[in-house]
C-alpha cells in the first residue's frame, strides 16, 4: 500500500479493523523511520493471550521495541483511562511512539481528551452486571446513547455506572473534558480503510492460523480460571475455543462462531472509524 508522507519526528497513530494488517504496517514504519510500537488494542493488553488476540510474536518484539502488550493480568480492571495513563510517559520518551490498534476509544482519549470521572463503587458495578442491556439503555439520556455503541454492553454499562455513581450523565462529563494529550495537529493519524469483502476473506483465515500457532494451548492453560464476565475472556476466539475444549462445540462450530463474531466486531470498528475519524488520513490497503 502507498504510505502517506510521515513526519519522522511526530508520533504516528495507526488505527484499523481486526485482520487489516495494521501491526505489520506499524513495524514497517518503525523499521524505515525509527520509533517504538505501542499497543492500542483492548484485547492485546492481557498477559494470558498472545496467539488468540494476534499480539506481535516474540520474534517481532525482538526486532523492535513494543510497549503495552500483555502487561495486564487477566483479572485486572483496566479502562481507557488506565491505558491513557500508561501511554502518556511514552509520548515523552526518547523515541517517537507508533501507536497501533483497533480500539477507537483509546485513540479518542488520546486525541480528544478524557473526562476525569470518579471511580465507580463496586456495589454499583455489581448491580449493573445483574441488569439486562435493555434496562441499562433505558436509563441513559439520549445524548449519551447517541455517542456510544449501544450494541456494546461494556460501553452501555459504563455509561449507566457513571450516571448512577455521580448523578451526572457521561455526556455531561465529556463536555467538561480537559485538553487532549495529543491533538491530531501534533501527530500523523492514519486509519486503514479496509473494504468489507477484502477484510472478510482475511478473517476467515484467522481462526485456522490461530490454531496452527497454539491458540488451543493458551485457552487450555486458562480454562480453570475461565470467567465469562471478565473482559479478558470476552476476547474473540476465547469463548468459542472454551466451548470446543469443554465439548460444547465441535471445532467447525467454534470456527464458524468465531468468524461471525470477528466479522461483527470488524463491522463495529469500521463504523466507529467512519464516524469518529473523518479527519484522519484514510489509507487504502493493497488488494492484490
């Protein structure tokens, strides 16, 4: 693919849907211009998953410095706010960061700022866990609901928890957001504009590649600690492979369910990027 002009002195942001090849592109930029690669993918933060979440390999990490990959225990609470606090020191480091991932909310906190919302009491979080998505949505104000992915339970519950804990809507908190740590004018922001059909062909290949690289071993190693309520175990491929290892699914069923989940996730990502990243450089993939 044809890369745009990239200032070697500015941080690079590289967003793209799952299976779009963004990690390889980040490494290409780093090898040509220098820099450290920084993770902006909410599944790749967990220390228990490398193959399942398509984290950079040990060989890739030996070639170039990588940060914020696999640095969080599987059962730790970790939010976009935690990620922002972790990434800020890297912005001031000796090498410019190349921040790559598919979690749009991470990029938003960086380029648009993050509201300083007080922590949610555990009792409210437990109450939220017990409610249906429809019940959570019904309590939200229309402005907040219009700003979030209402199909993403974690996002909806987070907005509900903020309202319950603070008495102020998430939209109100966002209106009081401080200046962003890295405005778009201070970096090169690129989003991979991956066509649906091209992307789905790559997604279909991903499951079998995961198996070849040892995904089943990763899942079996964590099976005794499996808790479907934890974000770490919601990573695409994990519930499906757990279903296979426990005899609830055949391998073909696990493959099909994982492929469907990945396609749906990529669709949500592409919708987010189209809506929230219109000012970013749009990069078309090489379709050959």
